[in-house]
C-alpha cells in the first residue's frame, strides 16, 4: 500500500510540474500572439473611422517603442496586413522612379504596462501631413491581454 501511494505521489507531482512548464512556455508566447490579434482588429476598426484616410493615402508607418516590453513585442509580432502593405509599398516606392508620394505619414507609439493582474499596451496613432508635417489626426487605444 505504501508503494502505491509513493507511485501515485510521484505521478501527481510529475503531472503538476509538466503542467507548470507547459503553462510557462505558452504564456511566454501569449502576449505577442494576443497583441497581433488585437492590433489587427484595431486597425480594421481604424479604417472605419471618419477622418482616417484610406490606407493607400499613407506613405508608411514608423514605430516608436516606449519601453523594453513594448520593443520586445514589436520585434516578435507579425505586422497587421495594413502595415505590411505600407512597408512593402515603401520599399517598392524607394526603388522605383515615378511613384507618387502619398499624402500622410503614420507614426505608431507603443508603450507597455503591467500590474499585478494584467498586461497591456497603449498604442497611439499619429497621422501627419507629409508636406506640412502638421498633425491631421491622433488616436490612442489600450489593448489588454
């Protein structure tokens, strides 16, 4: 009977430790995946707002990370489809003559925060006129994951 108890204790401990390791591995990847999903959804929403130009009117996007976690997430995450298209258009436009410049530049500032219960990002979008450099539009969102 004592031997069965030892075996059951060993198995229960092994399962518990395996679960902890599995959760740690998955949670370390979760913020970047969750950020990618929320960011895509947010950019889809931005496209519907009054005053936001069509994506083909934007020259490109520049990114500013406000702290280490934000920088880490920006480096890990796959860019949303709209930003990927902007980056590709920038590369093509800089290598090809005759492509006209768009009207606006987009700067995206990302700052992370973490408290005892939640982790999130504040994402601020600033749209400026390419020629005058005047700010045309600004919008901030808090993404919690």
